[in-house]
C-alpha cells in the first residue's frame, strides 16, 4: 500500500540576539500585555489548588488492572501533561490476521468533583493555553502534570479504549472502561521516527506505522482531508526566544490516526446512545471548492476532476513555492468547525467534513474541557449505565465555553507569534528578504470618485528567517519575490513588508 505524504524542507530555528537587551525587554512586556488584553487566567485560586490536592490524596484506582500491558507515550520533547498512552498487538497469522489497540486516556474526571472549585475553574479556562513565556494549564499541576498524567513507571487511572481491527485496520469492535495502567516508555516523535527510519524500531512502533498507513488510506477512501502545513513554533529556552519551522514527521500522522479512530468511535457511541457532544464542520460550499480549483489551475498544479480534495492535498509538495501557496489556499475549505450537543433527538448535521465522518474530542482531557464529558458519556453508554446528571446538565453550555476558549487560544497564538517575529527583526528595518507569496493581492476595484483606494496587500512566507507576514504591493500567489521590511513594532505586535523598496521609510500603512 502506498500513501503519498506532504513533505517540506526543514529550516533551522532563528534566535533573538540576547545582546539586544532593549528588544528582549520590549518583547517580555508585549507578551505580558497580550495576556492582560485577553484576560488570561494565570494563577489558580487557593480553593482550587486545595481541592485538587485533596482529590489526589483521596484517589481510588479502578478495579480493572491492565498494568501488564506495556503502554508507551509519544509526545513533543519536554511534555509532562501526557493525555494518551498506547499499546498495539498483532492478532492471527493467516487470513484472519488483524490488530488490537489499547488506547489509555488520562482519567481526569476522577480528580474533578462535579460542581466543585476545580470544575468551575476549568469551565472558565476551557483549555490549556501555550504561550512562549509559559503554559497556562486547564487544571492545577498536581493533576495535569502528576497524578493524572500518564507518566512512565507510575500506576495511573485511565479510560482505556480497546479496539479490534481487521487486517486493513478497519474497526470491528470497540469498548471503553476505566482501568489502572502503567506506561513503560515516554518517547518523542523524533525518537520514534529515527528508530523507524533506521530499521531498529520494535514491534510496537512497527505496528504504529502499519496501522497508521492503513488508517490514512481509509481517510482517503472516505473522502477525508488533512491540512499538513509546515509547523511554525516559538521556542524559548528560559532566556532567548526563537522561531522554528519544520515539517510534521510521518509518525505524527500515524499517531494522530489512533486519536482520530478513537474520536470517531466516541461519536458513533454517542449517536447510537442519543446523547453527547460532537465536533462538527460543514462541507465546503460549491463556491469555495470552485475558487480552490481555479487557484490550483492558476498555480500550475491543477486539481484533477474526480479526485477528492483530501487526496489532492496529500499530493502537494510544499517545498515548491506554488504548491505551498496552494496548501495555504486550502485553509478556506476548513472553516466553520464547532460543537454540537444533543440529549435525545440526534441532530441532522453530525459529520466533521475534514474527517468525513462523525467525530468527537475525547483524547485530551488534561488539556481540553469537553473531552472530560465525552469520556464519561462513552464509558457510561458502553457499560449500559445512565449518563450522570452533572454531564447532562453541562451539555448545553459546552459549545459556548469551548468556542470562547478557542478564540482566546487563537488570539494568543497569533499575537505571540507577531510579537516574537517583530522582536527578531526589530533591528533590520529597511533590509531586503527573499520570500514566496502565499496569498496574493485581491483584484483591483474601481473606487468611488474622491475615495482613496485601499492599499493592496497579501501574505508572504519569508525564507530566512522563516516566517509569515503581511506584505504590501501587487502580489501573485506562488511567486518568488524580494520584499523590504517596513515596520517591526514589538509593542503593537506588527510586522509589515513591501514588495519593492519605498522611496522613503514609511511610518506604517498608508
């Protein structure tokens, strides 16, 4: 079986010059101001911390014991809030061959009393926020980074999903219930990929690739799509900041397929049970699809008629400037995601269009509020028990809580990136840089008499240092251009370029 994956050439991180103390100080102040503007809740009130400590002290591990299964975790380096651990086995040796998957998810509900202080605080936060100057956790650290985290060599309570898959990794049966587990290894994606590439991977990692590739093929077969853009992240070593741009490793896709499989199983359980909350997204409309098809033709990589857009996206090589621009243009097809709660009548719209199936968030309860409720619903339905009243009571509020939290997280991410980019380039105003146009300028429109036309602008990917930024001028998506830095305002988190040298240094956009 062959699956074509998106690739991108890795780019090394670019770090701020620590000798520029003024820029460093201004960046620290800008990030602090950003948190204040977003009213981010940083410190936990004492009653929340005390309740969390009491819950940890009083925890009672589940009766089902799965500690003999050698679970492992795969996360970014330095992670301490570990939501998931996996154990994989091959079954059979003939035509009846297949797989078994045990997927352990942190049992956060065990430590959060419904209606208590920790619960109330989590609803105010919605999710863990990741800022360059520190993480803002959904739960107190005694829960999120200790007692509930699936750290290695420690007994931990978990919701364990048990899947039986056929030889093509199609789900034949699934259950979920509480158990005590013990992870044996904490791996990073880089470690997993290195072992796979070197041919030294053990059976578990070999099966991760095998199952992952088969699940990717199922995604393509049902018309699903993944937007695998190069990852751009802020780094911070305690002193200096930087930005690193790098591709997602293939093993990240394989690992994500286990999570997607679980979310799809959770959605099906809840639909069949007539209660739950789904992650939904509408299909892209005909206009968006037609526009994307025109863009593919303009960028000289036409989308073949009859090929699902998800399959087409997996053919793109984002080391090619035009195909990178086309991948960014595809973001217009991934809009309108939200949460749909129900208790009784199942709504008509239950599909997450990018996954091309019903789907629910259920695998990250340490970092996302809604997952805690989905886990309890699914475990109750699987056991033939009534869904607890506190879960039913929360369902009508979860959509608004998660929507608000997602908006805050998005604004924090973009604001922090803008601030760090401005700091990295604050002493380079007037310099020229090589870039690729990601989003071209809109078509010129004739203005009313006497009305000043808006200044044309689009988005470019600067090659070195690697970053995305707004750029003024006539821009054509996919073209390589030379841009000049106009403005790098750390305080206002603003970075702007122009495609040709201005006659005089401007104060900002005209």
